[in-house]
């Protein structure tokens, strides 16, 4: 199996569960945050949708520089509604999926760098950047998002296994996804 095929399987699995969490974000609580140093719920949810765009960057660019101008500019504002949030998420996941699907094993083994101006933050093989900076990063923020949902009294979706609010999860919904 090609590396891209394995990565797309992982993307599809994780994105499915992230979307379930995003579908539950209450629109009237976008400005809420659990602590003064925490992100607002709306921005956390928006960032959880946006993080998938790095899947395109990791495949199509040789580096990403935080200081460089971007075209289009990086989104720095929260979605204004759950519908906008889900459209953004669906678009970013579809773009990442398409970019990853078209990448050869040889390309996915080449080096990609994260930059801060002239400073190299890290350089790693693209497949590892996809797994860590994109997929694991998305899972990390999804975990934060589900804590926010719990604190707001919103039922938390089953993800890897059942939650306190619903049965299911990866082991029930996607038992055949890894075959």
C-alpha cells in the first residue's frame, strides 16, 4: 500500500471524529472560554477546522514560514456560525485529502521545513509532518474542544470509544477501516 493511501485512511478516520465534535459547538457560546488564558470556543473550533490546511502545505510547499506573507492570508478570525465552521472544515479536509492522495511515496519521504524567518524550527520527512503537525495536532485540539463541550454541558461524542454521553466510537463505527 502506498504511503499516501495509509495517510488518507488516517485522515478520514480522524476527520470524521473531529467533525462530530464541531457539529456540537453551540453557536451562542463562540465567545466563551473556560479560563482567562484559554482560547475562546469559536477560535478553538475554527482552528480545529483550519489545521487541516497544513496537509496541503506539507505536500505542496517545501517549507512554511510564519513570518512570510501568505496568499491567501492566514485566517485569524473565528467562524461566525456552525454552518460556516463546518463548510470551512469540509473544504480544508477535502483539500488536504486531495493533496495527500496525489503524492508519491518518494515525495512524501522528502524533507519539509517549518520556518520562523531565517530560523528553522524543524525539518522532517513530509509523511511525518502530516502525521504530527497535521493529524496529531488536530487530535490535540479536538481533545481540548471536547473538554470545552463537557464544561458547557454539551454531550461529548463517542470518538475512539464510547463517551459518557453516547455509545460507539472508532471501535464500533470503523472496525473495518484498518483492513
